[in-house]
């Protein structure tokens, strides 16, 4: 829209100037456009700043919309100040070209983020049949900037998926709250005592830092990891905040003996072909229930389909499953895939040495 306004304004400035005297009319119209556009930008941004908000030039900031229209008039006037007609035309076309490329990039990024968001919550639905009311989710999305808005637009997805019942009361209290796991929320998670009641417009929620569940997807090629504080699965790609907060995550907030939920397709899209992450999420859920035979069976099925993770830490539930079920040969082969990364090797050793079930001699040799 701003590009079209820029081109239109530039033409109008030129037409107005041509209709007036050549000795001053063009300069007057251009100066008026400069003044109007400049003041429009200042007074378009000033209320935003006074309201303790900011305009994010590189993001999808709706606060910049009023100022962008004024900026289009201002840019058109600046272009009109160029005295050489050919140069003026080239500059105008260059502005339009750069704007078109920018909008293409924004659209592409928006599609990538939307797909990542749908994939994230689809995986959560595979791993988490139900969530306990009162849980505070600490979420780490795979793309920079996703969810970094103070909590808004984070908690809507889990509430729609796990508590979809229609509500007539206003304000609506969300059973599940959610925040981005970052440097701002980390100290409160580590302290683990604060309970904060808050709200926004038509809904209220409770941030309970003593009852958090951490959800992390380190990269787009990783699966979503539902962190068990007693035996955390921390990827080499996870940021430091996840490593430090992992032991505070309460896996008991995941209700395992419930009917699995299905995210609504009109929001999260149709379910795509199930790949490695479906096997990982199913195995991780089976591990939480102690069904190690199922974990090993899922590992065999994934191997038969030649499925494997991009993030090697996702082998760990299968390692434990093969160890407990006594499949020493498969355990040995699988161990070779994870020992290359020190952090994963340490997690694997700690996990296997912590197994309470009696292990066979051949398994003990591998462990």
C-alpha cells in the first residue's frame, strides 16, 4: 500500500507543480509534501512511544502503519526534489523494486512462521494427550522472535487445543497460561515461587512459576521436546535458558491416561504425513508411562522405515527402551550414533546408569 501511495503521491506532486507557475509552484508543492509527510511520521510514532510501545521495522508491527502512510508522501517529495528527470525515474523504480522484494520476504517469513507454529502444536498433541489445568507452559519456539511478546499469542493455542469448550462469561479465565522461555522469565522459573494473576482485555490467566512445563523445539529440524525435570532431554542446539530451567519442568502436568486431542484443522491445518517426530513423540509418551516394550517396538518400526532424527538427542528414549528390554545388539548399534557429541553422551550415560530395573549381563557390558 505504501509503495502505491508513494508512486501516486509523486505523480500528484508533479501534476500539481505543472499546473502552477514554473517559478515557484513546484517547490511549494514539494515542500508541503515534505512537511506533511515529516509531521505525519513524527506524530504517527510519538503516540506509540508515549504508550510505552515501539515500532519494529523488521517485524509485523501494526504500530507503524499510520506512520508508513506519511512516510510514503515524504519519500515521494524527496524523489521529486531530484532535478534530473531520468535519475528521478530510476530512483522511483528502485524504491518500488526494493519494496516489492521486502514484501515478498515478509510473506515468505510469515508462511515459514505459520508452518512452524502449526507443526509445533501438532507435535505437542501427539506427545501430550491432556494438560492439567493451572499449568504454566514455558515455550521455546524454533524461530527467533516467535513468542517474544510477553506471553500474548502463546497461550491461545494450548487453550484452544486442550480446553475448547465454549465460554460465555466475560472475562474468560484461561486454564493454561504460557510465556516465552527467555532471559526475562528464567530468574522467576529458577526461583519457582511467584504466582501472578493478570489479564488482558477479555481474558485473565495465572502465571504460576512453581508449576511450569517446558516445551522446546531447538531448530526447525528438531522435534518438540517436552522436558521432564527428573530426566531432562536437552539438545545441543537448545539455548542456555532451556538447560538452566530444565530441572524445574514438571512432567506430571502431562495427563497420560486421557484420550489424545486433535488440534482443529481450521486453525492448525490438516495433519501431514507422519515422519520421525511422530515416532519420537509416541516413544517419549510411552517412556513416561513406563511402557518400554512399546518404546522399543516404535524404534524398530522407525528403523524399518529408515527414519532417523536430525537432532541426535532424540535417540535417548530409544536407548533406554532397548536397554530395559534387553536388546543389547540394537542398543550397541544405536549408541554409536550418539556418542559423537559430548553433551548427548553425558546425558545417555547418566540416563542408562540411573535405570532401576535389573539389566542383563550383555546389556551391562554395553552400558
